[in-house]
């Protein structure tokens, strides 16, 4: 009969080095920001499409500015994603 093997506890050791753990955290945050920006763009484009398809409605003058702002947020998030991966 074989004896059971005991797990050896190692304190203070992580599977990934600290630099990699930090990069993963930054990457996850950048992905989250990018997803939120893309969802915002999708919603704004959906609202714009409804306005275009509905006869007699006028398009709000702030739509281009809101889309440009959401696009800038998405670009910033994805630039952060590149920084997180290659930092």
C-alpha cells in the first residue's frame, strides 16, 4: 500500500512574476474600458439608425460630438491595451 503524498505549502510564491501580474491587470482594465467604449458607440449608432429610419424625426446636433468622444475613448483604451501587453 502506497503512502499518501502530502502537498508542500510554499508561502510567498506566486505562479506568475510580479511584472507579469501587473501587466495582466493593466490588460484586463484596458479590455474593460475598450468594451465599455464600444458598447457606447454601438448604442449611439443604434439610436442614430432609429432616427434615420423614422420619418419626420430630426437628428440631434450633438450626435457627431458624442460619437467622436466615444471613438476617442475606444482608441485610448486600445492604446492602453498595447501598453499593457508590451510593458
